[in-house]
C-alpha cells in the first residue's frame, strides 16, 4: 500500500501538468464564447426578451412544455 501511495505521489504532478496543458485550449474557447454569449441584454433587446418570457410563462401554465422534444448527447470524453 505504501509503495502504491509513493508511486502515485511521484506521478501526480506529471498527471496534473498534463491535465492543465490539455485544458488550456478548451478554457480559451469557453472564455471567447462566454464574452459574447453571456452578456446581459441591451435595452434595445428588452422587448424581445419580454416577449420570450411571456411565451415561456404561457407554455408553463398550459403544460405545452411537456410536448417539447430534446436531443440528449451522451458522447463525452474524459
């Protein structure tokens, strides 16, 4: 058990460095799109936002949300 812990302890920094280097491009892509997609709406877009919210509320009240289809993607990589 001690040998396994020692072995893991010596390999852990190498594994972590590899994980950090492989995640940098993905993080950069996320930040690039987040700056564009996650900004609050402008005042000129508020009528469209309010209309969308109204449609959402009508859908919730009428139960129409039960009829929506969704695509589920289980294709992920670790």
